[in-house]
C-alpha cells in the first residue's frame, strides 16, 4: 500500500505560539468544546481529567486520538479499493465518520467492564451498525468500527514487537508525530455532528464508572489537552510508526470491503498483555 507521509511539525515560540494556541482554543470553543470561563469550572474540569487518567490503565489505550483522526482522514485517499456505496456514504458524512473514529475511546475504565458490555469490542461496533437508523449514524458506526480495526495494530503488532518499552509511552510518542492540524480537526466538530452522534452513543452504551455525560466531558478534555503531546520530542523510529499506520489503514479498508468476512475481526481490539 502506498505510504502516506506526515507533514513535519513546525515549532513556534513566544507570543506567536501563545497567539496561535489561543486561536485554536477559540475555534474549539466555537465548535462546542467549551471548557468554561471561570477558575472554579477550570479546576473541576482539570480534576476530572486527572481522575480520568488514573482510571485508564496503559493497556486501555491503543492509538491516541490524533493518530485515529489522522489514519481515518488518510482513508479517503483509497476510494478505488473501498466499495463505492460505502465510500460515497463516508464522503457525504465525513464528519460523522471521523467523529466515530474519535469517540470509540470515550468510555473510561473500559478494561473493567464485563466482556459482553465492553464498548471496545466487535460486538458493540457491529451492534451500532445494525441499530443505525439513518446515513449519518451508519457513517458514525463505520468510523467506530474502523477505530477498532486500527487498534488491533497498536494492541497487537506494536505491543508484541516493542515489549521492552512502555505501551503508553510508545502511544504518546506516536501521537506526538501527528501534525497539529489534526488536533484542530479533533476539537472542531460541529455542534450538530456532536449532538446527534452523542445521542446515538448514549442510547447504545453502558457506563459503569462514570455517567455518559461525565465520560464525555473527561474524554473531550483529554482530547483537548492532547495538543501538549504534539510538542513532545520524538524518540521512536518514525519509519516504523509510518509502517504501523499503513497496517492500520489496510485493516480498516479490509473491514469496509469485506464486512463480517474480514480477517481483522479475528483480532482483539482490546487485547491486553499480562
């Protein structure tokens, strides 16, 4: 498969950097990622984020949110090998598809849920597709399933080949390679896209540790703060990560092309090594 190379991140400093970040944050607030304007609200949100980090074991994450947005965006370059009806649906409802790729990690502490209730399973993803009542929900469900397909690479190949290194550290390093434009994309979904798909999710998912609304607030705060990770110094083999991106794309395409016959369904998107 033709390799998709990432744009290089450019460094900014001083007032220019602060001005750029304020502009990005303003765009995020306009899109519905509003984090409150007073100190009390900010303190509560920060506290929720810290709690969220504590209940997410390193094995609960696979690719980070920015990597998921990146590989999902790259998928649109492969129209010739994706069924035309599905590709047309994803193109028309691109934002719903990308939002599905982002929100599949929303439920915190999912490792503690019973297997039949896990939100990070093929059973759940396929149920979403069956329950979708309109095209936007179908696009979201396909995005959710593609997220799971991509995670089989991070949880499988990445963990097995890099056992001597921290799983979470590798994932953060991989996310740090992604251009900031994908961060902006991850926090700039329209209110309409967020609301209709959040309703769809809430009606279909079980939450055990936190309520749906609390899960959503914590997770979106984590996505917002993932910009800080983009500024990390990269200390992993970039070519190796690029190859894993290609593997992820191949499995996502296999899922869209072959459906329930796809070999990726034999892989565990929630694989945990003990």
